[in-house]
C-alpha cells in the first residue's frame, strides 16, 4: 500500500514554521556572538601559567557537558532561592546554555591560535619598540582571530542545528512547532520532512559561505 502524503494540512502552520526558523537563527546568532566575545578573553587567560592549572580543567569540564544538559540546568536553576531574581524565560535559558558552550569552545580555539602565532613576528614587534599590550593588539590577536574564524563559523552552523534542542524546555523553534502541528494533524512524517527541509535551507548556504571564506586570501595571510 502506498503512503498517503498530505502536506496541505500544515498550511495553517506556515507562519509558525517561519517564526520557528527565525527563533532558531536568533538562538544561534546571539549565542555565537556573545560566546565568541566572552571566549576570546577567556582563551587569553587560559595561557597564563598562574591560572592555567585552574581554568583549563574547568574549561574542559564545561566543554564535556552536552548542550541539552546545559539548557535543562539553566531552565531548572532555582534563581529565586539562590540569586533572588525571577526565573529566566525559556529562550533566555537556551541562550545562556548555548553561549556558555560557545564561550568554552572559543576559548580553546583562541588558546591554540595564540600558540600558533609566529614567534619571530612577536619578537620582531618587540624589537621595534612595541609594548606588550601593543604586541597583543597589533600582532597576536589579529593573527589569532584570523585563525579561529573558520572554526567559529563551523560552530555557528552547529548552533543553528543545536537550537532544535531548545524545544525540550519549551522554546518555540522548529522542532517545538512540528511537535505541536503533529499533535493536531497526526501527520508525523510530513512534519519532520518540512523541518528537515527548513534546516537544509538555513544550513547549506552557511556551509557554502564557509568554504568560500576558507579560500579567501585574507584568511590565508599570516602575520
């Protein structure tokens, strides 16, 4: 017997699926930007010998925790009892979890990238009279950022897909929308095909952008 395909039943949910796609992008964009901005200075701190013994194991420990577990933690955390503030909304809990995951990932990338900066270039900067803060500002950080950008873009793509985990705490992204729609239409297969198609539309162009970016002369240039 052939399967009775029926996508028309999801037409009333078209706006909800579009909104879910925007929520997925918003989660990925916010967490990627905030996590990267916080992760860069953390990555610099990871190289300080006085702090490495403490920060590096903590960074590795947080990296080992799945994003879903982090989302559940921030969602269930007793904010009122511990911090004296109201519980954060579902969307904010998801952003916090994904931002933390992005931050520790970025920090590890920065740590490795700083170690990869040419020692001769650093010594050359010092030889011409640059102070240590200027060496970091004009030599080390620009080169390190150039090295980590492909990794950050790859993690942004992963964040777009990881946003689907936020449905577990009630964020109205694509998977949450599909679950609501299947509950009223009883058409599971079509719903997940729609969700898969939307993710393909969101992620594939980002993958193409990443490949183009990796070939750029600016990215390949080293200090």
